[in-house]
């Protein structure tokens, strides 16, 4: 049952983002920033954690989940260290995920030899 809930919630999130991409003229980078920022806002007002508790990876893996993790890290760090926690919390909570993304994208660039498209 966990897999079904994760699949349905993750699929709904992906479908909504696909509709956003198809129906607006927003660039993909702006959509990514919108998703992360939305995850932060939903986490800050307490709406995203119940979704993560219900759907597990279906809600924590998309970019909304990344924003929620950033929010939780910053909140905990501000509670512990004060104002400097604003800058410290995001790094502590997401360091492994960001590092993995950088390492794996670098490895992929070595394997596939990226190049610019000619116009």
C-alpha cells in the first residue's frame, strides 16, 4: 500500500507540474525555483509534512520535498544557533543530496561527452 500511495501522490505532483509546463511560458529553471519555494512555504505553514507522512517518497522526492527539507533544516538551525542558522541550516540538511547530484552529474558528463547544439 505504501508504494501505491507514493506512486499516486508523486504522479499527481508530476502531472500538475507537466500541466504548468505545457500551459505557461515559464522556463524550466523558473518552474524549478517555484517548486522549491512552494515546498518551503508549504513546509513553513505545516501543510507539507502531513503529505510526506502519508505518501512517503511520493512527496519527499520531488522538488517540493527538497524545499521542505531546506525549511526543516533552517528552522532547526535557527532554533539552535540563532540568526546564523539561516545560512547554516540549508547546507546541513541537504548536503548529501546536493553533493550526490553534483558527483553523479559530473560522472554523467564524463561518460556522455556533452556538447552545445549547433544552430
